[in-house]
């Protein structure tokens, strides 16, 4: 959370004078979070005062989890409150277009990485004025690798007198462990952290003083810059899971422990196309070696690498013995990136390999077969139509095997990979091109490495429930959790459920009869319960699942699913991909839209230097002032016209490069240079930088200049007029001019002469020219003619040479004879 801050600092050589002060001061910053049964409600409040004698722009800048839904935002400026209103995205389009027409820029929320999004809004604050910002968002904490993770990004960018993070956790099942991490926590600041843990409750309070916030005792810079992470897990005493009921809504958590593990049959399908070269292929190889080491000896695996074609490490899947794993690691080291991207053939090869191994009974019974695809680009070889590829894979797979698609970077079509994975009972995940990309790959594999149940069906008996979220699941992995929510019939007293699933050893059947009254009493009289949180949890889950189903649905069904998600988003005031938040400010109204992965992909594709895709919130402030406020977001207007701009620029670039190439060929032909493929290729590489439009333009005009102005202007106007043109020479004539002597060669352009290229006759038409006679050269002759072997190419070094050129380590030149002749000429 930041404010726009101007500082004045003086640094003298003999002493350091800190006269730093904040013009815009954050005097209070509170982050209050309540976690009720995994559902987190966070409120961030920032209070800012303008201590300048003129108005300044204050920036409220917060990073929040990607899976969170913003539920409320408001600004209070000098006692007047400006709220944010959730509306249908189409209904908010008028404000959006109006802001664009005024030239305002985008920036309310944007993706800043794989886990976070940034909410940013700025407003002018009058001299001595105050502004309060308040942001509310909610999320369901996912269980991954055996724990829940609550991330709070802390970045005030200045010392704050009243700073605190206050978190309450209530878990009826009991808290089994609790850990707090912070990238900025150290021994000096540890006293500011107070952790209290009871059976079902936990309280974490982090409240550093001003001195504890300083990087060092004399510094005015804050130490608080990084992630504050709370991790915890709950106790699980009932096999059927935990059922919680509040005000007619229920939530059911199911995460069995100590279950036998399924053996895996896994094929890694690795893209080795040219675009994977460099860090991508290096990090992929590094991650693969670690993943191979983590394979269970009972697992079976194979490696398929592809570019234009496909190749297997082994003809069929092999057991993950120590010898095979070591052999596979050595094979991974030999993978080189080159060629196109034939995703269709690679996946069909993987499915065929699993089919042959399954039907040949080479794989263990009751095992899980999985394909993990890693690619960084769109299909460019073989079948390149995404819809045909999806159809081919679906027909070949027939839901037999789980397909996970990992997209490396932002050149991939994430929507294509997502549909491919969802159609085949898997998930898609983006791997970000960061220094920890190898770790991202390893973490993903860890999440799917230990399957414990498959074909899980949870049935709620007696028609006692309605509007239940997804209750059939293909797989459950160790360390994860199934969450189901729904509405209860108000008249029932007993809530009955049955769980059926397939385990490695045998099928699993679990039953439970829950007393509705007893379950509801658990949450009574809890002072920090926030409203009907289970009802909001149900709405949160339902919206996410409706949007996921709409990805694969046909147009008519897709429209129905999106309308259902829209209605729930409006009812519970969630900013989702179907809604927008209209933020009213004194100057204008601004609109915020939640981005999807596809939006992030489009933005990253156009602006590689930025961290992610922006929500469309226009600003009404000049660009210069926003830059001074450390708010370099891209304009919404630019986003609107980007496709057209990039098409036009691409066409201009291609046209200039083609003209440059033609000019290059014309220069080569006119100069009579030998036209070889290597020469042209080298010239193209050196003269036409294909990645830079300005350099391409320069190349074109430079070649144009060479073509039409073969003699550059003489640097010495006094001598140029008196300098005769160099004579044309037949290079095949017997009587050739003598080579230049040392003194002749001293007539260098460095001393005022100029270098010129004369176009000779057409190749193959050698004129009959008399030999050129060289007269004795005076010490300061007007011109030297250097004739070169070749089809009519001569170089003239023109201009007077007043004195011979001396090198510091060389003897002086021999003085000239009195008659002016050159003693070095024969």
C-alpha cells in the first residue's frame, strides 16, 4: 500500500544531512483480516494527509490475491465519501467509453504475477487535506501441499506512525499448526509480532513502531517491503470430513488422510522448439531432473520431446527404477531447442503410448495415467488449427487419461491450453518467465504427484439440499481438499450424506448423519464472525465453477452460465469477469474490470516490460503527475487502439524491410560486388535489424543515400574542386599501376581526404583503357588514386596532406628530395 511521496534529501561529502520529509504522509495503515473456516475477509484502510501548501495526487496501491473478489471500495475526502458501485460490465461500458474519450488512463487493478493482482486508484488531495481509502475483498483459501496460505503484500514505501496487521482465524475443526513468514521479518522487528493460538482460534498481530520500521537507526526508509504470509492447517478427526452450517447454508470439507497412494503412469511431453531456447529450456531441463528424482519407484514414465516432429526417450513407458531415472536425466541434458511446434502430433503420440502400454498390460492395475504438456508457443507445425487439435485429442483420449497443460510465458494461447486440459479432466497453469520458473514447475508437479482417490461422488440424501456446487470429482491428491457448498431445506433436522470413491486398494464408501441444530450452534456468539460467510462462500464457489463451465460450453449454454454468474456477482457485490466497479471521484467516474488469464496474455504480448494486464480504470490526471506519483500504468485509450496500431506498425516495418532489401541488392549490383548468398545474408543481418523499426528505417535511407550519392561530399571544399576524378582501370591489363607506397598511403581521410566509391562498368563488359601513369608524388599532392582488383571499382583518397602522419613509436619519415620526387616510387 503506497502513497505518492515527495522527499528532499541532501547528502554532503563530509556529513550526511537527512532533511527528508513526506509531503503526502500515510499516518495510518490497517490491514484487518478475519478467516472463518477457510473463508477470508480482508479490509485495508489507509489514511493520508497532504502536508504541502498545494494540492497533491495521492495513490492508493494494494496487491491482493488473484482468486480474491473485491467486494467494496470507498474514498473519504475531507469528510465526503465516494463509494464504489458494482454493476454489470455492459452497463458500466458508458462510463468506460466516456473516460477513454477524455484521454484518461487505465489502472485500477492489474495482474502483477502468478498469485497477485494490483488495485490502484489515485485522487487529488487539497493542501492540508485528508483522504481515507478502504478496500474490502474476500477469498476461499485453497489447501495445497497440506496447508492453507494467506498472503498479505506489505509495501507502504514510507514510515507509518500507525501500522498494523491484525488477523483472526477461527476453525471449528481445530488448528493443527500455525506459521508466520515475512520477507522483512528479522530479530529486531520480531518483538512487534504477537501470535496467540488456542484449540480453534488464532490471533496474529503485527504492529511495529516507527523505529522498528526503519532499515537502520538513522534511515528514513522503511524496512516493510515484501510478503507477510500466514500458513496453517486444521485437525481432521472424521473420515467423512467436516460439515458446517450457518443460516440455512452448508459447506462440506473433505480431505482424508493416511490413504494408500495410486501408482502413476506419467508421460512428460516437452516442447523443444526454437522459442524454448535460452532460459526456458535450461529451466525446463533443471526442473525435469528434480521431478524425475521425485518419482516413486512404482511409477512408470516416459519422455516425449517435440518441435516439428516428435521423438521418444524409450519406445514405451518404463518403471521409475534408479537406473531408468538416471538414464532419463542424462537424456534430458541432451535436449536442444530448435524447430517448430507440433502440439497435435506430440499429444497423439503420448496417448498412443499409454494405449499400447495399457492394452499390453505393461502398467499396474488401479494406477493413474497422466500426460503433462509443457509448451511456450502456439502450434506452428502439423495441425495448427486449435479447434481441430482439441477435437483430435478428445477423440483419441476419450477421457481415459488426465491431461495437464503448462504454458510457459505469454506467447502461448492460454485459452487453447485451458480448453484442452478441461476437456481431458485436467487443469492449465501458466509458468511465468521468472528466475524461479524451474521451482514453479516442481511445485506444480508436487501438487499432482500423490493421487489418493479417484471418481469421488458426494451425495446429499433425502432431497434436503439445493443449488449444490460441484460434487463429482475425478481425482483427489494428497495435501489438497474438496469443498462443496449448498442450501439446506429449513425444515430438516438431520443432514445425511454419502461419499463413494475408488482407492488404490479398494473402493471407499463413507456415510454421515449430521445434526443441523448442533452444527449451527458452533458459530453462534463468535464476536468476529462476519455476516453469513457460508452463504458468501457458496456464492464465491458457484461463480467460479459457472465461469469454468462456460469455457467449454456452446454459445447458447455459455450465455446461460454467464448470466447466472452475473446475477450472483451483482447480488453479493463481487467484482468478477462479469461485473465492473464504478468508482466515483470528485473529477470523474472510473471503471474497474477484473482481468482473466487471456486478458493478461494479450497485455503481456504487447508490452513485455510490464508485469501484467490492467483492469480498465481510467485516470483523470496528467501523465506527468502520475509518473511522479510512481504510477506508470498504460492508457485505456492505447489499449482500445492497440490492435490497429500494431497491425499498421507491422505493415510499415515489413514494407521498410522489403525496400531496404531491394536497395541493398541494387547497391550490390550497381557497385558490381559479387552477389553471393552469404554476402546478402550477412548484409541483411547487419543492415536490417528485424526487431527494430527505427533501425530498419535508418537502413533504408542509408542504402538509398549510397545508391543515389556514390560520392559523399568532400570534407575539404578547397581541394575537392581541384581534385580530378580517378581514372577507370582495366584490372586485367598487363601493365598495372604500381602499388601505393607508404607516403602515398598517408593521404588518409583522417587528414582531410575523403573515401569514394566509383561505379564501374557492367560486369563482363571490360573497356579498353590505357594504363594509368603515375607521376612522382609531391609531399602535399592533391590526390592519390588507388586502383583495386575487381569489376571497375576504384577508391580515391582526395585532399591535401600537409605533413606525413607520425606514430609516437615510429621513426620520422625520410625528408623529400629537393626536386619534389618521391624516393619510394620506382
